C-alpha cells in the first residue's frame, strides 16, 4: 500500500483492487501516464495535476488511462466554458449558501451497505425568488468537491435520492432541456464521482416527461442506474435499507434536517444571512439556454407528445417499479 492509499480501509482497498483495477505496485506509473497526456490538450488549463488529484479520476474510470485523462480534460474544460459559474465558488457565496441551507444537496449520516454516501434532494424546497437553478447546480458541485476529498468515497461512490413531492408544474417549467444539459455535462461528463444509483420518488407525470427528454443525453451506464419509483417506496427499500433512511422516504429515522450538510460547510457562518438578489447573478439561466440551445447540441432531443402525456395513467405512474437492478 502506498501513501496515496493510506485513507482506505482494508475492505475498500480490496474493493479498489477487484472493481477498479487499482494496483499499489503500479499506482505511480498509472498516475504519470495520465499526467503525460496533458500536453496533448494545450487548449485547456490544467490547474491541478498532482498525484492525489489525478488518482480520483483514475478511480472514477476504473484505471483506464485514456478515459481517466478524458474525464480530467472535461473537468477543466467545463470550468473554462462556464467561467461565471465558478466565480465566487464557495459556500459563503449568497446564492450557493441559500441553496445549501434549503438542502441542495443533503447528505445522510449513514452510508449504504456498499459504503456509498447517500445524497438527498427535496425538489420542492427550491425557492425561485431567492436563488436560481444554476445556484443549485453550483451548490451540488461544490458539495461534491468537498466530499470527493474522502478516498473512501472515491472508491465506493454515491447514491442520489430525489424526492419530487409537491414540486409544481411551474417549478418544473424552469427545468429546460438546456439547463438539464448543463447539469448533465457538469455531473455525468465532467466530475470524478461514481454514482451507483439515482432514485426518483414521488415524481409527477411532468417529471417523467422531462426524463424522456434528457434520456438521449445520458450514457447507457447512467440510464441503467436511474430508478423511477413513483410512490412505491417498497421498491426503494429493496435497494436502500429503511433503517438508514429518514421518515420522508419511509425510513425508520427522524425527518431529515435540511441544514445538516450546510452547517458542515458553512460552520459559524451558517446563521449569517446576507441579502441576495437572483437577478444580480452574472450568469442567468436564459444565457445558459442561449449557449446550450438545441441547435448547438450534438445529439437530437426526444420530443414528448403532450397529448400522450395527458393520457398517462396516473396509477401506473405511481406504482412504477425501478427500471433496472443495481447488480
């Protein structure tokens, strides 16, 4: 075991060896091979190329050198292309802070039985008058940056549960294909995290319709890990034990405290509320949509037939089973 693996438990070390092809004898050589590829992309400013940083990209791509480098390049390219998103990229930024305090994202205290961190989002908490969807995305990316410092999570990964209860059609109308594409590029294509499952619960028909729109932009591996549970929490419990879930998800724990993760990041500044005007943010959603308009997208978007959506059987939606197993 090298010093780069010092933060891993014996169980996680074995998991890294078996599942991620991590070999302590070749670890430094693996890292150097990725680092040597940096010169092939002079158009990108690689702000970090230290061993520990490159290692998280290797783990995210199971030590396939070129795939790890491509992810590393996309990480910095995404930040170059969306500079305004990463200005004042800190927990005390007013927009990020408001999103964090409303639970975007939340994190459960207990890991799942695979050692994965469980992130939760309660979509209806979004207050459109106080912060933007871009602020929520920034808060999620900032949180992942903090969490991915833990080498255990680099290997074991994350699970995400999104509760769509009481999420209105008006709120959903802001989830444009362009905005969703920005989120997909930031989370799926440009961040070194392993997501073992993304669970939708209590989703209304219009969220299912949105999923139909974004599905073509998701990698096959991502699609296989998305589960649409509807109101069927029993299917969620088959994958995540209710003993570690809060009561909102039919679990045995008390209701989730939305400020839990925000207090961790903000510490003593949690209660210091400053004024924030959503209109003052330098990268409004409309500009994001302009830059990522359908014409600029590489792959065509799915078209949802509104008349078909109206005919959707509500009971069928509510009892929808997970699409695929995690195994």
